[in-house]
C-alpha cells in the first residue's frame, strides 16, 4: 500500500436497494493535505465519509484508511469525524460527554477533563461547558461536535459540513481552527459552502450521482491567475459584453446563468499589470455597477456550470 | 471479537454513570422502587406464618410441586420466600424494561458515530450489555437486602435465618436476569429507540407466553417446546434452593445468554449506522 495516501478506495460501491449511493469509486486521497469533498445533493459525499469511518459497509469494493480496514483496532483514536446528524446524549453536560469521549480515546481521567476544556475553548464554548445538549442551540451543538473531532492528535480528520448552521463570525473561527491543524493532519472537508472549500483545501474530489466527477488540485479546476470574477449589480447585456470583448487584453468572457449577475473575464497573461484597474475603468465607462470583485474563477461558478 | 479491556471498562462505567442520570435509567429505578415499596408495605399486614401451616398446603400444592413448596415455605422463612416468589415472577418485566436501551438509542440518535472512531463495535455491544447486567444486579441486590431487613423487622424472622437465603436469592435472581438482558441486547440491536426496544421485548415475551398457554390446551409437548424460546424455563429450578438445580440453571441460562447475545451481535456488527 502506498504510504503517500491517507485513503484509497478501489471499485467502492454502496447500494441501497436498486439505488447506488456510491458506485465504482476509485479515489486516492493524499496524506497531510486538506481535501474538499464536494458535489450536488445526493452525490454520495456523506456516504463516502461513512464508508471511510466504517459506519456503513461497502456493497462492493474496498476502502483503505491509513493502511488499515476502516474498523481496524489500530485506527481507533487516529481518525476523528464530525458526523452530520449525530446527537449527543441527553441529560449530561457537554463537558462530561467530551470528557467521556476523551477517556475512550485513551486520555486518563484528569487529562481527559483538560482535553475537553481545551477543545471547548477552541470552539468558543468554554462558558457553556456545563450546559446540557437540550439547552443548546443548533450552532452550539455543531461546535460541540466539531470540538469532539479535534480531541487528541488524530492523523485523519473528516468534517462533514463543518460550517452548516454557523453564523459568519463562528464560521471564520472554525476556519481558523482548521487552518491551524492543516500541517498536523490529513483533513477531508465535505461542504456545500464552496468558499470554505476554496479557502481551506488544496485538492477537491467532486462526486456526482455516486461517481467520481473529478479529483484535482483546486488550481487546476478553477483558474486562479488569468481571470477576474465580478458579481455585477445587474446581469450584463449583450451590448455590454461586446464592448468588453473589444478590449485588447480580454481573451474571453463567461457569463453566469441569467439573473446570477456573475461574469468571469479571462485576460491575456502577458498583460497583467494594472488589469484590475483597466477592468474597473471599462465597467465605469459602461455604467456597470459591481458588488464583488475576485481574482480568479470561483468554485461556485464551476459547480453551477457543471451541475445545472 | 477483538476487545480492549481498558476501553471496555470505560464503556461500562460510563454506561452505569449515564443510567443513573438518563430518563430511561431513572424511570426504571423509580418504577422499581415504587413497586417494591408498595409490596413491602403489604408485608406488615400479611400473616406469613399461615403459609407454613397445613391449611395452606392445599393451595400451595396447586401452585407448586410438593418439593418446591416445602423448600420455599417449610425449610425457610415463608415471608422472605414470598418476596423471592414476587421478585422472580416480576423480574422479566423489570429486566426487559431496564435493559431496553443498550444500543437502541445509540443507533437512533447516531451517538455511535461519536463512539466508533474511538471504540470497536464489539466493545460497545459488550460494554452496554455488561452495563445493563450490572444495573439489574445492583437493583436486585439492594432490594433483596432491604427485603431481608424488612422481614426481620416486621415478620419476626431472625437475621441469621435469612442472611444466607438472601445471598442465595441474589445469586439466583442474577442468574435468572442475565438471559433476559441478552434478549434485550438482541431487541435493541434491531431497533433505533429504547421505547421501541422495550415494546418489542415485552411484546415478544407476552406473545410467546400467550401462545404457550393456548398451545397447552392442544399439546403439552408442543407448548413445552415453544416455551423454551423464552429464557424463563429455569425458574422452577431456581425456586428449589438446591446447589445441583442452581448449577443446572446456570448452565442452561448461559446457553440462552449466548444464543440471544450472539444473534444480537450478528445484527449489530453488520448493521449500517
């Protein structure tokens, strides 16, 4: 087994009745990088994570996690996961529950209590340590679930929708926590929030209807250097596009779905100096207002184009 | 079945800790305590000495065979034996209830997804089983000791007379309860809620009991065979207070426990979570 890969799947399939949640999947996820797992609803992201963790058994094919079968005893406490729909026990405070989980992870009683407090602090829940799960909001429970995934020193961390249901400030906080872990563990993030994937991941695995659509570095999927993505206040007209294309530095223009108001302008790599200023000038000349101005393409547009 | 003893111990201790704080555990303890308090209040009004008299032999001979009746009401304090009879006959309901949530809520609430990256399925399954067994054993040990003190205080029993019987009863009730806990391991591996698991276990117990009773009118042999599905066939042996009968009951109940436990394990180890 190649030690450069944290996860290897071979012809992996999971079938529910006649329906394939994952079908003939061959994926190799590199160690010590952060990989995004994306795809439209029903693509098989959560199923793949569940197969990796041994929550469900494959109908066919194999999964290899850190050189082991998913349920191998040697993997215990080396892999952690933020599961999507798991609930904490009722009637016990989150501190007690995290302490119990830390004990099961191999911490001694006192050290487990300290570890529980450490991870609660990481997710800004130290003041809620004595609260029962039934007294906490959805966002707080999500943060508790993230906290349990950060306990100890897992070599592989799987995060299923880590920012779903979190407010923007908490999302930034969680992103910072994940960034801190990036050189210490292999991280796999499944999310519909593609800006989180873009900000945190080096590679993406794109699934569609249970099959592998693409597995590449993010830079190979979305152009980072020779494009500018603009979110306009109004969708561009054909006349405006003709005018824009007339600029000598413009190589191509891609427009999003009608109403999306998104436009990607590809430019000549030889003429990069002041290109943003030039584009802003053209926009101003044509009376086109904008809301966002981003260098490079966005994953969001790639996904929208490919999974309409 | 791979097991790490340290992890198993932690799961068992967490299970017991949670049992004493969860709605399910507290509900069991409240029902159990209220039931026995009610029974104990009746002890003061019952002339248990009558059970030892020749007048009662007619009724007792109808309920038990002569050997069991003598063992229960002549050879030992009848009041304490009365407690034992009530305890062993009500044990299935309390045990099925107390042991209903072993892995059921773990499955339903997907709490197993927090446990599985840290523990093996075998450790979780066995840990929950041992936790339920210990909870039931503790409950019956405490109530038996209370019953002993009660008959000493209210029914003129001597402590020396009932002490060893109390220990014997604790052992017998422990032996009797374990296969029922294993039966609930199977039920809770099948469903995703403790309430549903309790309903399944108690419903199964009732249905088989009714079938056995009805079949008894048609064919004793068939009724006896069907009765072996439930793990209470050794009750009569456990009422004899004989070492040989106890050993036989232990042997048979170990088989019951192994069968139910293994069937539950087959489901739990293969099921998607």
